[in-house]
C-alpha cells in the first residue's frame, strides 16, 4: 500500500513540476532534452551565478560602508564624547604627575646652576639660564593651554576640510548607486564585475580603516605629548648635551615640539586626501566628474575603473602620512605599511583580473571574428567565432597573461605607488631563466617536444615552453618546426626579438616584421655576433645586409659564417636575385610612385654593391 | 704543391676596408673597374680583375712563401710588363699583405663571448655578491657562449 502511495506521489509531483514549466514552451518547438539542458540546468546555473554576484555585491557594499562609517565615527565629534583633547581624566591625571616631576627638576636645575656659579663653571651660563628657568617654571603650568591652542588650530583646519568633522552623509549610498549603473543582463559578466567590485570594496575598506586608525593614533599620541609637556618644557633649562643623557628623546624640548607639531599636522594632511577622494568618489558615482569610459568591450568596466582614482588618492595620502608616522613611531608605521600593501595588492589584483580577462576576451573576440570571417561562414560564423574567441581569450593562459602584462605595465607607469618600471619583465625573466637552468641538460629532441607542446594550459607550462624555446635559440637550433608557438611563448619570457636577430628568415614574420627590417635593425657588430651561419646562406638575408655588415663578416666572422656567405657566390643565385630587384624596380616605375621607385632603386643598388664586394673581397675567396 | 701556413682552426683575415685598399693599388696599374663593369663581366660569366687580385692576395697570405711567387703570378694573370708586375707585386706585399692577420676561431669565439661574459658577471654578482674569476670562466668546460668549433 505504502509503495503504491509513493508511486502516486512521485507521478503527481512530476506532473505538477512539468505543469508549471511546460506552458512556457512553444508546443511546436518543444523538445524535452533541450528543455532540460537549456531551461532547467541553464536557469539553475544562472541562478547560482546571480546569487554569487549578489553575495559579492553585498559584501563589497558592506565593507565599504563599514570602512566609511568607521572613519566617519573616528573623525566625528562624538568619538571623544564630551571629553576634550586637553581636558580629560587621563590627561589630567598624567599631566599632574609630570608637572610635579617638572617642579622637582626645576629645583634640581636651581641646585645645578647654584653649584655652577659656586664652582665658576661657565657652561651653565647662570645669567642666561635663570631667566629661562623662571619662564619655564611659569609655562609648565599652562602647557595644556599651549597644546590646546595648536591642537584646536589643526582641528579647525581638519574640520574645515572634512566639512564639519564628518564624511559626506550620503557617500556610501552615492557610491553604491554609481555601481548599480553598471547594468548587466548577463549573469557571468555581472559576477565578474561584482568580484572586482568586491576587491575594490575591500581595498576601500582598508583605506578608510587605515585613516581611522591614524586618527586614533593621533588622539593617543597627542594625549601622551600633552601629558609629558611639563617635562619637555623643563628640559629646556638644561644644556642640551647633558640633558640627552638623562631624558629620552621624546622628553626633550626640541624633539617634543617636533613630534607634537607633526601629530597635529598629520590630521590636516590626512583630511585633505580624504576630502579629495570623497569628492572624487561622489563625482564619479553621480557622473559629474568626467572620467571618460572606455569604448567597446571594456565599456562596462569603465565605471568600476573610475573608482580606482579615488582609491589611489587615498593610498597616496596614507603613504605620505605613513612616512611621517614612521619617523615618529616605527611600529605604527610598519602596521600601516602592511595594511597599505594589502590594500594596494587588492586594488592591483582586482584591476589586473578585470583587465586581464577583458583584454583576453577582447583579443580572443578579434581573433575569433577574423577566423570566422576567413573561414567564409558568413555573419553567423563571425558571431560564433567572436564568442568562441572571446571565451578562449579570457580563458587561455596567454590571453590572461597579455591582459595581466598590460595592467602591470600600466601600473608601472603610475608614479609613486606603482611598481618600478620593468618589474614585470624582470619577474618573468627570472622565472623563465630558472626554468632554462632546469631544462638546460635536455637534448634537442626533448626541447623540441616541449617547444611544440600544444597541450600547455597553465602559466607554468607556458613558462616551460618559453624556456625550451630560449634554450633552442641559444643553441642555434630553432627551425620552422619548433617555432609554431612562438607568439604564445613571447608572453611568457621567450625572447623572440633576440631569436629574430639570430634567425630572421624564420622568426621575423612571427614578430610582425620582415627579414629586411630585422637585419637593418642591427649594427654590423651585432649582426655578425647574432646571425646564425645558416641565415648567411639565405639570399634574402644577404640582400638585406649593407656593405658594412658584409665587410664585418668578412673581417671578423667565424669560418662557418664566411663559408656560408661563400655559398652565395654563385652566378645563378645572384643573377636571379638581381633580376628580381630589377623587375621590382621596373614595376615601381610603372606605378610612378616616387617612394616605391626610390626604395626599389636603393635595394637594387645595395645588392649590386654587395655583389661587387663579395667578388673582390679576399676574405670571401 | 703550396703549403698552407694556417694551423687547424685558423684563417687569414683582412680588414673591413680591404677592397678599397686593393682598388687603389689596382688603379695605378690600369686594372681598376667600375661597379657596372664588374657586374657586366659577372653577368657574362667572366672573371673580374678585382676577383683575380682577391684570389692572388688570399693565396699569397695563406700559403708558405706565397709572396715569393707573386711577381710571376701577377705577370701571368694580368699580362703586365716585368717592371709593372714587379712593382705591383711589391705594392701588394707592402700595402695589402701587411694587413693580413692570422686569427684563430678561438679568438673569434672570445670576441663573441666578451659581451656575454659581462652579462654572466653581472648575473653572478647579483646572485653571489662577488665577481667570478675570469680565468675560471675561460677554463670552464661547459662554456655555452663560445661558438662551436668544427
């Protein structure tokens, strides 16, 4: 009975399930398999992706809101409650103790000066010291007032910059609204954008928290400085070289003032950067600040990237302030430095990921479209090619690496915050060089296998392939068969430019040049040293040389290279090439294009000069 | 039978401007040719005067006592009067053969490796903080920068 009931329930459930979904499909086009594949599985996956996008968006917004709220709280008047900077229980208690200590030091000072006068020690300069001592004895009782004056002055400036000591009330809301303008109907693009937004949100959170911490540090250090101000004032009556042995730097008159004024001023600098960044963020979000958005496939990323500017501004501010803090409080500077590094890394990773994928998608789409069109499959083929290319561009290690490279190179151009120029290349060169050392003992067969490995998918695999190609190039063993993946390997440290100098006839095209350009791009000495002897048997390479290069090979080249050139001293080969140049000149003359004529004439003249020298040069006999 | 003065892995090398030097000497004896004349002869498959001189110079520089037969060879090849042939041979000896140098493939390899040596030193400096001894570099059996010698 129970089994029968179960079957009925299952059948009923299935009918209900299908009953809900089936009406949405056309009766004619309805196909159960495509329905399950496209609608049930497809919609389920899309649902998950949308949900993930939502989670990232929420997390990013939450982080940004938390960071901004934290900073707003710290800089607001409520943070300290009704307690003022110079008049609170901690300061009052500590200051009373140090004031009493300062009075003891005053007495000690009197004793020292008295002894100085009795013993006739000039260095205590009693006449000068006594008035100063009296002034300090008076002033130490008013140090909170003096400190209060400077603190109030800096706070007034800070409050002016921060609009009454608070961040714009709607800052977070406006920024989130700005992000919402990035309207995406595709769940996968949306997920990617939200992932990048999350990373930016995290970096923004770090930046605001760092500023908040800085202001907290400022409160604490100013308290401490106020507490010790009587000691600093009294230290002024003693000769400085003696004082140094007794008071720590922090208590000394000059050092105290230096630190006190720095901590007062730090707030102003920080407030200035926060003000600029906030204005920029609100401006970007409300489209009142015209940071142009990229066109084409990067268009949807424009809004996200616009937020990089205020973030960078915040981090520059932190960096400037950090340098001042580091001089005063090494520990605090290090903590700020670590957090800053994490923030910059997050911004870098976010932008790198976004641009990497976007560039890959863009490059892939272009190639895909081009291949689709070449294959002659019409518009549909082109669209399919574009989509496949976009997917592959974003998905392949080469596509991503090109994107990452673009981003890293752009970041290197950023003054102050960006990595040193050439860092990307240096890192990649280092990795490829390490791999080269590891593979150096392999023979040509194994290296060829690695160089031609079409199953490479990972970054490591690509670096291995680039290293194999570099070794083959150093050994002069590059040929038509093992250079199939040169373009891909270039992104991973294969030095195709150098390889082209050695084997122009094979490599020039692969780097978008021709043999003539590569040969002409070298000076005679570089040409002699770089060129592989096999290339000197190539009539096109020979014809691309100039007289100085030929004479350099003759005078200083190895026997192999000279013998290679000698193989060309063949009437038929030289006549054919000369005829080719003469025909090109005739064609150019027909076209009546003066530039073409001049070029063709120059090539023919150069070839004749080479031929004459080759014949009469004893080095080639 | 002429005996070569060259050891294994050696060759005779003339400087880059050798064709100009030869051309100046040839001119004195009415043997000079313009480029067009040379190319015309080449297209007809004929030997050019400069090619003949180049061959004589190369042979004289690379064979034992090669310069001694120079007069007779010049007289025979260019059909010059004795006096002119003697004078031409003398000028070849004094102005052209004197420029010839025997160079070893090792030396050529060294020239190539000097540049690489610098980069190798830079690399070692960064890695180990000290420069390697050049002597140890030269004695290295696995010197990948030297051109292979056949």
